[in-house]
C-alpha cells in the first residue's frame, strides 16, 4: 500500500468511528428481527473488533450487539437467539445463558406468543 510502512495501521483499517458507528449500518431492521447484513462465518454474522492492544479480531455480531446493550457476557456463557434467527442482533431477542441451558433450549425449543420465541421461562 503506497505511503504505508511497517508498524503503521493501513489507512483502510484505521477507524476513528466507535463500535456502534461501525456496527449499526450493517443491520436491517424489520418489524420483528434486526438482521445482520455484512460478513458471516457459518450461520452467524461476524464483526471485526479491536482489543486493548489495538489488534483486530473477529467476533460474532450477536455477541457484539448484546455487549453494547447490556454489558459484558459472563465468562464461559453463550448468547442465545430467543427468536431462533442466527443473524438477528436485536438486543431484546438475545439472552446470555450457560452452555448447558443453551443446549437444553436447542434440544427442546420453546414457542411463545409470537409463534417464534423460545427460552425465557
């Protein structure tokens, strides 16, 4: 890349924008789910985050959305999609649960009033 030398961040990766400013333009809001429209890895949306040391790393989009809305996810916990849509990043459709609870829910989906919701008791 012209004008770039080792030890500098390439201009296309330098981003003065906040996580929120980078994240939300990639979301299509419908009446029900807020769908991730950018990069994917498997069935989940993927978003590049920057750690405290300034290094970029991929994170699932629903985990980023959950953290922006509610704060940190307890260590070892997972974020369940209550709407059953793995591309949904709507905070109200996400819940932090233990891996055991997430597996239980996957094995026995719970349907709520909407006909699509599960999880909360």
